[in-house]
C-alpha cells in the first residue's frame, strides 16, 4: 500500500454542505487520482480517500437527487 501525505492540503467546503454548519464536507483536490473528503466538524479524523471517478459519481448522484436519504 502506498503512503499518501495529506499534510499541507488546502481544504474547501463542498458547495453541497449545509450552510448552517450541520452536515459539512470538505474536499482537497491536490492529490493525483484521489479526492480526499473529510468532516469539517472533526478535521482530526482520517479523511476518506475516494478515486476521482467515485467522487464524480457521488457528486453526480447528489446533483440528480439520486442518493438515498
């Protein structure tokens, strides 16, 4: 398994996050072929590392309203 250094990444809040500070995701886009995703309320937890294809599919599902609630 390869090691990925996530220190120093620039995180941005997802535009689909709750504006009231509830369900908030942050993403970083500086890792080739991966999209790190974390909970903005607990940034000390290890981020999820999604393939760029998996992240694109997730965002597409959100846009279409196709994800289970």
